[in-house]
């Protein structure tokens, strides 16, 4: 059976709530200070069924950039409402490993990779970074 996050990804959508959603349908909340992106934090566990049943449920997403990383690719882009952004990691065969949805980050337009550290930058020139060796993003 295909996990729901994988099915959403294949349909060109993502949950419309700030979170890190893994291919096995586990999820945790994500928090930032909006489009300023001066900080980025992972929070408590999310229940996927509640997220998808909530206001908005899912958002359409469009890819704007991609970058090669060890054993795969990082992609980023925007959602349908203008303030939405997403970052995702795909394996070497193009299968989703995880997606971070952010409804207040603004669209992510650029990706820079330095070793295992990935930096994604939004349309205002603000960025967040994460390490692919961190178990949350591996």
C-alpha cells in the first residue's frame, strides 16, 4: 500500500500545514518566524489524518529548483497561495523520502549544497539550513 504522503507527492500536492512529513507517514510540526526565516525548529508529532482533515488539507506545489545530494536530490518550490513553500528530499530513483511544507515561509527558489549541509533560500533572499546527517533529514 502506498503511504499517503507519497500519494500526495505524486499528485503534485503536500499538506497545507507547517510540518516535516516522511514517506512512512510520520510527521512533526515545523516552526519559523515566517518569511524572515531567522530560525527554524522541529516540534511535536503531528497526526497526519488530522492535518489532512483540517482547513485547506492539501496545497498544490510547483518545483522551482533542484540540487544533487548524496544518494538523491533536494527539490524546493512554492504552493498555491503565494506565502507557501516546500523543500523535499528524493532518493536516487526519484522517490520521496520527506517533504517540509511551510505555509508562511514564502516560496523557496534556490538551493545551495555544501557537503551534507543544504541551504534553501526564499524569494525574499532569506534562508534556512539543515544537515542531511541529522536523523530528521537523512
